[in-house]
C-alpha cells in the first residue's frame, strides 16, 4: 500500500497547512509512483532537495551502500576505497552514508590492478587526471541540464513536479551518455597512442617534439564587465567551439582552456601556424572576440595529458606580448613552417623566466585569402 499524506507529514516531508501543500503532495505521490521510498526522500531533503530523488530514479541505481558494505562486498579495505575515491576527486563521506553500489565498488578493482602494474605514485597521478576530466564532463552535463532544461521551466513558473519530471528525463540519459563517453574514450586512446608514438623523441619516453600554441582574448576582462553571465558564456562558447573545431581539423589537440586562453599542441609547426591564424580569421568581424597568441616549438615533457617545459613557458609568455589579432612565433617555428607563411621580425623580447631576450616574429599567410 503506497504511503498516505499522513505518512508524508509524519516524515516531515509534507505540511498540509503550507500554501503549496497540493503541489508538494502531487510531487511526493509522483515520486512514490516512480519507485521512491520515504527513506530516500528524507535522505534527499537532509542533503539537498526532493528534486535529487528524481535524478536518482532516472539513473536507475540500486540501493547505495556504505563504504563498509562495499568493502564487505568487494573484499577491499575501507581505507583503500576511501583513498581511491579521494584520488579521483570525490569528497570524504560519513561511515554510515550510502554512497555507491556494490557494482560501482567492484570497478575500483581496476585501480588496484593499475597500482600493481604501474606503482602507487604513477597510478595516483593518472587517477587524478581521470577525476578532473570526469568531474568536468559531469559539471558540463549538469550545467547543460540546468541551463537548457530546467531554467525555461522556472521562467515559465513551473512548479516542483514539472522540475522533477524534467530532472527524471535528464537523468535517464546518463546511461546512454556513459556508454557514449566510454566509446569516445576508446577512440581517443587509439588517436593518442598514434600521436604520442609519432611525436616521441629518441632521448626519453616522456618527451615529444611538438609545436605549442597559446591564444587568449584581448580585452576579455573589460567585456566581462559589460555583459551579463549568459552573454559572457556565449562569447566563451564561440571561442571554445572554434578552437576545438580548428585544432581538430588540423590534426592538433586542444590541451586545455585557462579562463579566456586556449592551449593547443600539434606535431607540425606549419599546422600550428594554420590553427592560430584560422582562429584569428574566424573572428575577424567579431569585436567581442579578439584573439592574439604565440607559438613555440621543440621538445616538451608529457605528463598527465598535459605538456611542460621551457618551450611551453616560452609560448605562454610570448602570447601576452602580442597585439590584438597578432600571432608571434619563435625562430624554430619560422624555420620549420615553410613557404605557406611569411614572418615579419618582431624584435628580441625579454620574457619572464628566460635569461636572454628571445627573438620573435609575427606570422601571416604568404597569400592572403580574398
């Protein structure tokens, strides 16, 4: 027999004297009809809102277990489970807080195998990369849900039931999304293996020869003060989407975004010049997006999916010296880029962290497009 309004009231979930009592009761009954228990709802209210229950139902998870229960089901010590969770960026939890299913706990055995193969320190660094990357994917998915699914409902005055129904629909996409992410991960593993193997130098397994570029948006701070949050998001979206598209088309890789700045790498300095100039050209008529940047080339250290070393630092420092819509390059880039480009001397520049001034040039296409 399903719970009654009296049961909801007794659990502290429902107040018949509240102005929105009818709407709350409709939400509670809808949640129960979709499999929620009073215990789930009480727990959700204690840690968030009733809308969280709709998300849990959509993800079709089995009843979560405490860390001790996961330990009993998997044979892994609680301390080891906590260490892996912490390494991937999941916050500490109370001993009696249900947090994961037995199946999810068993996936942690993969990390135990990795520790045996690669060692504790190397696995921890890799685990942190996974955690940071998955956290970004998760936040992007939630932000998409909030901005494009839930916000319009709130703006139209939709109540809790409408929001819960939307949350359920969004959460039901998690399974297919997880499968899609897994498929894409495998595809990127193939590409990364070929790329890193082709870029490796003979001196060290963790060093590659690459061209590294940085582009940022001139006057972004000023623009940020003039537009609202949605307008600012639209500007960033245009820049990031273009950077991904242009870099991928030229067989490069966007390494990361740092605020209004993008870092990319490619094996070929000519392709790096093409990526940077194409981005400048893409926003030629857009006063809100004014890129500038710099490119350096040479041996760089690969670590955790990122790139380090003097070449990276040089490109980053030089980018800050470029004027709007200008791309500065080092001698190594100018020498290797070929006849498709021309280079105007930009003088020797003092860069922070470098003992001697560095000679730079501004790159342009040898033949301007009409």
